């Protein structure tokens, strides 16, 4: 739990009232999460959770969820607060690529890592784009038009037959790009659609 990029507050599992936390993770979407904690654990905070707060629960199976508070509901009768959050990848929807920017026969690795002329246009500061399998070598051509960085990545993947992106569940601020599924008649088919976690 942190209210700035440089400070963290550790919450133990009992703060979550013994409730299991379940969240859905689908390919090429921003996952969200909801959980309830006791107000007691927040009593020493200078301010209560709002959109400035980020949280990173760590689960028994080694997964993490780096989230950002989107909404909080306080129940003063039962002394609890319910937090609704999106993954911090949501911030990439507020960063845009150049208007009418064309790439021709570029690989994902060139666009997100090695081509210096493209640095900062598609990737983002403090974010890691990690390649799985041989997805880094897939080439595509596309004309991007006034898109946010996450939509641009989705559209880039859609120019291929089998490249997708997903949020990393083991590393913070990391997007994995790889062969995670397949397109069938415009529908996404994959084996990575739900993760149930408990502390």
C-alpha cells in the first residue's frame, strides 16, 4: 500500500478480514480488483485512500496486482472500507502516440526496445515491455492515428495472427507480449482468463 512512488505501508493478511480476493485477468484488457479492509489499518495515514494511492497485494501463489484506487466506500458502522481499483496500466490510456504515425515491417522488439528513433513514442517511462516466446521477432505494418499507448499496442497485436499482450502478475509495471492465444472469427481464445488468489 503506498501513497507516493517512494513510500510503502505494509498491510498484513488480517487487515483483509480473511476474505479471498479474486480478480479476472484477460488478454489485452486492464484488470480490476475489489477488496475490503478494516478502517483501523488506515488510522495512522495522513489522508485516506483516493486516486493518488497505489497498492500491491502479494498472494500465496507468488502473484501480485499493482493497482490504483479508483473508488472507495466507507462503512462506518462495521468499520470497513471497500476499495475498487484498476491495474496501474490504466495510466497508459492517458499517454498518446504521435498522430498518423506509420510503421512498416517493424518488429515488436524494434518498436518497444531497440529502435532509438521510436523510443518514447510507443513505450513509456517506468514501464517494461517483456517479450515471451518469439513474439519480439514478429513484423507488422500499420498506420497509427491519435491513439493512446495501450490501444496502439492492442492494434499492433491485431495485425498479427497470434501475438497478444497481458499484464504481468509477477512484476510491477510490466506488460508481457507473446503467443498467449489465437483469434477465431474475431473472438479471442486463450487459457489465461481468470486467476483466483488468497493471501
